[in-house]
C-alpha cells in the first residue's frame, strides 16, 4: 500500500507546531545548500515572496 500526502507549506507548518510564536508571522524556510526559499507561510506569499527566491532577494 502506498499513500501520498500533500501538506500546504509543510516545513513552515511543522516549524509553527514546535514554535507557536511564529504563527501569523512571515516565515520562510531556506534550503541548506544554496539559500533558496523552499517553503513559505501564507503571510510570506501575500508579500510576494516566491518559491526558489534567493535569500538576498527576500
């Protein structure tokens, strides 16, 4: 049996579970090799931050 689960903003959602003070704040998660955005909160999306934006562009 296989299952596919898609969670919106997975890394951001998981981080907000462990750090509740991040809820309703602009949160982005960066990749560890090249510093590109790999997950973003809805607040970050509203600001126009796109997936794969480089850290210096955020």
